[in-house]
């Protein structure tokens, strides 16, 4: 009898230990799964088509039946060749769930354009420290976009840095990640801050992972470009220029010894011809401003003048000019005073700037004098008219006198002749 009791007790202990070893199921249910706002059904025969080369958004709605701690949720795709480097999955948590509560879990899963076109399973997995996992599978079809080109590599020569004034050579390697062949693919390289670019065409790139490389693209770095790092923009246009891909690289430009800086020499010289002019009400004056660009590169200069209520102020030939290295040009501030402009010294300011930076402010003065009165003007006009009339009368008298003097001898000669005969 004792032996039977001992055996029964041993069996009960084994059963208890076996139950303790088996973890309890996690009291969480997966209610709904959406991929890019499309609801999926677990293990359904209909697959959702997803294009590679993008990031898909996955929303999972779960319900906690009991209080659960330290829940981790993961959504992922298995079977991708490069999952160790480009994980096709996302994880949320750990989180504590309250009983009888729904939770929305959001994931962002990058689908590399190295995915093979095939069927895959999206797996949604819930785990914690002790409970059994909860997992559901959803069928996806990873597809290839119709048009897609990827810039695989850009190789520069020289590779790391280039001296100002030298040539920079570049080759661009391109891979077709779409399902259509691409013809006349345009490849353009630009260094915006240096104003240089080069363009090359690839006749065709066959469909689905075919690779092509451009011929060498030639860019001449300006002779005296400032040393430093410059962005190099690589743009590939394809499918009749309806699509494009762009990446940015950097290149180090080193100083050209022939363009050593002379810090003591000013890059811009401004000369003012006259800062004060005197003229009457209703009159005008011109103030010349001469600008010399002693820098190594072209610069734009702008002269602005304060608006005045007593005069019309304008710039000629224009308010903005562009000067090449070593070039000089004169700009003119023209001032046309009103007929009722206030008398005396009228001050105004001309500001010279370049690329948004103020270089100099010049104070200019117009000394306005009173214009002659209308009465004096009328008197002068009358006197002038009388002088003209007087001169005309004198001219007529002299003319008649000469004409009469010429005719009298002829009459006398005729008389004498008649008397003689």
C-alpha cells in the first residue's frame, strides 16, 4: 500500500514538473494587419503585390486578454540574401499590455531593390520573457518596378583631391533595377559652387539588373578656385527624361600655388568722382562711382540710392553690374531736382554691395540754388525779341541804302548819254 502511494506521489510530481516546463500561451490576439492601408488575411492564397526599392508601412492591431509585460512585436520578411546587412524588418517594444485593451503597432519595413522577384511571407511575431510566441504569416509578392535606375558607384580620378586648375575625371556605374530596357540614358555631373559640369549618354541598359558604365566625364576645376570640400551632384535621367535619380558626392579641391592669396591687396576698389554738386531747382547733376574688381573671380556689384521726395534719383547704365577679374567700370548716380525742390544742401546716401555684402556707404550732397524768377525771364525774353527786331530793321536799312546807292550812278550815266546825243 505504501508502495502504491509512493508511486502515485511520484507521478503527481512528474506531472507538475512537466506543466511547469511548458510555457503558457501569451494572452494576446492579432486582430488585423495592414500593409500600406491594405488589410491582409493570414495565409491567404491571394498575395499582395509590393514593389521593391521602397519602404512599406505595416500596421498591426492586437488585443491583450490579460495583463502582459515586456511584449516585443516584430514584422519581417525571411529569405532575403542580404538580410544580415539590410534587414527587411522592424521591431517595436518591449511594451506592457493591459487586459482587455487594443493596441496599434506600427512598423516600417525597407524592401531593398536587391530583393529577387518572388513570393515571400510577411511574419508578425509577438514574444515576451516567458510565454509562448504568437505568430501569423501573410503572403506577399515582391515585384519589380517598370522603370528604375540606380547609381551604383562614382569613381573620380584623381580619387580624393584635385588641384585648382587641374582636370577632374569621373566615371559613373549605373544598374537598371526596372523591368524595361532604358535607352539614351543621360548622365550629368555638376559642381554647382564652381559652375562646372559635364554630360555623357549611355545608349542602352538592358532590363532587370543589367549594369553599364559611362565613358570618362571631364571637368576642369577653375584656375584659382578656393580650396575646400565641394559637393559633386550626379544626376541620371532616363525614360525620355521622365524619371531621374540623383546622388551627391564630395571632392577636395587644393590650392593652386599660382593663385596664392595676397591678403593686403583689396579685392574691390571704389572711387567716388564727386560727392557734392550745385545746381538750380529743376536742374540735374551726375555723381560718378568707379568700381574695380581686383579679385580672381567675376563679381556682381549693386549700387542702391535712398529715394528722395525732392528729386528723381536713378542709376545708369543700371543699378547692377558684373565685373570680371581685373575689370573696371563707372556707374552714374543721376539726380533730377524738382522745380520746387528745397534750397540748400540736400544729403542722400549711395550703398555699394556685392553678393549681399555691404562694401561701402557714400554720403552725397546736392546744393540746390534758387531758379531765376518768371518776371526776370519774361523781361529777358522781351529784350531778346526787341534786339532781334532792331537787328532786322538795321539790316533792312543797310540793304536798301546799298541798293539805292548802286542805282544812282546808272541814272546819271543815262542822262549824260542822252544829253550828248
